[in-house]
């Protein structure tokens, strides 16, 4: 049983390490991406409100 499963456990461990590495990196990357988009959206929305309130379109 163990003789059969050594190769599988090795590959699973390798995949697990790879997955852990990728998930850690992607988590940080996705967090930064989400933060960037959120800040962009927030500042865009605030600027839109500001421009509509203080500089209304004269049409």
C-alpha cells in the first residue's frame, strides 16, 4: 500500500506546495487589484458628485 502511494503522495505534496505558493501570491495580487479598483471607483464617484454639485452642466 505504502509502496504504491509514495509516488502519489510526492506529486500531491508538490501540487499542494505549488497551490499554496500560487494561492498566496494570487491572494496578495487580487487584494491589491481589488483595492486599486475600489479606490478608483470611490474617487471617480466622489469626483462625479463634486463636479455635479459645484460645476453643473450649463445645458
